């Protein structure tokens, strides 16, 4: 109940959407196995005199449940709404035109997963097109600014920190906008609160947050450990909960969440990654 959406109805419990990870990926990895999910509506049970006055439809859903359980096995996502049953399908659709007006000229934007491909690309675009002030958040910080030259000369170009320093220098060379790198774990509310305070002290109130942090660890279901699954869940589920706590409705002009096409393709090896992105989408809905 409440794990799937029809049209624009809200999803008050996004954690229920996690079921789509196992339901979608298990059939990809185990030949001959099918898995269907059906989002049902539970009957309303009135107590005492309210039961006598109720005009609700009959509350026994046994026959509908049996019909689902005894139907031809298939990999599908369905839901009940009233006396109707809907199945999810996919069709081509044009992308809507991007409304760049949602970003403010000179606005201040915080990007999680700041040194990933998504984070760096979005930061560069905002700085070029919007003259934006950008705060990059990553779990691992950079060495002090005055040591960067020495660090680059003493480490391999393939060194992770050296790559990040060069990426930051490239952003600074854009010539418009400003950039601030900060170290914080998006799953740690204390660290994130401190990072937000530091960012706003430097650049002023945040206009928006772009949540690009994520982790993927492909592997067959039976080889995954709880720890590995928790690491994949952390940035998209725990991290989003932290951001939700830091930025209640009305705090920001916008919050952008980066999901994944895996919620549609449901590839083998990504049972946890699909589930995490389904949570992200359900939270947005």
C-alpha cells in the first residue's frame, strides 16, 4: 500500500517503494522466476455505530487478492484504485523544455557528490550560465590550499586527490561565479549542518541543493553483504533524509535529486541501487 503512484497522487511513505528493487532485479538474476507487485487499497473498518452508518463499498477484498495470486505469472507492477486495476507500462515521450529560470543569476547552490561527474558538470554549467556561487560537498576533503602546488608535483596525475585539485582549479578558471569546497558526509547531520553554516557564511543564503551523491556496487544478489547494501543505500536514502531535515519545505527555491535509468531497466547486479533510486523518486513524488 502506498508504494506505487497513479498520476500525481502523493506517496507519503517513500520507504515502501524500496520493494521495487528486489521485485525488479530478482527475475533478472534468477531464470524462470517471476515477481509481480500489486499496490492494493486496504478496506476501511468502522467501529461501533459508524459501521451501521457507513456507505462505503463492501470491505472484503479476498476475491480480488485471490485473482491476483492465481493469475498468469508475470513480471509486472500493478495497483488498485477504487474498482479499477492499472498496470505500469513504458512509452516514448519527449523531454520537456528545460526552464532555466528556476536557477537564479548569482544564486548560491550546494552540490553533494561534488567531485563526481554529475557534480563537476553541473557546477561548471551553473558558474558559466548563471554566474552562480557553488559549494561542493564531498566526504573527503582537500589538503590546505597553500599546499596544492606541492601536492600536484609530488603525486601521480592518477592520484584521486590530485584529480580533484585539478578539477577545482579548472572550475576557478571559468572566470565567472565562485566555488567553495567543503568536506562533509551527506549522511551525517552534524557535519552537513556545519557545512551549510560555513557555506552560507561565505556565500549567503542557499538558493538550492543538488543531490548528486551516489554509490554503485554491482554484484549478484547472493554475493552481496548487508554492509555493501548499506553503503549503496547511504547517500541516496540516509543522505536524502538528512537533507530533508536540514531544508524543510519553503527553505529553498529548489532541490534537484539525481535518480537513475536503472529504475526502468532494472539491471542484474543492482538490486540495492535500483531500490535506493526508487526511494529517491518516491520521495520526490
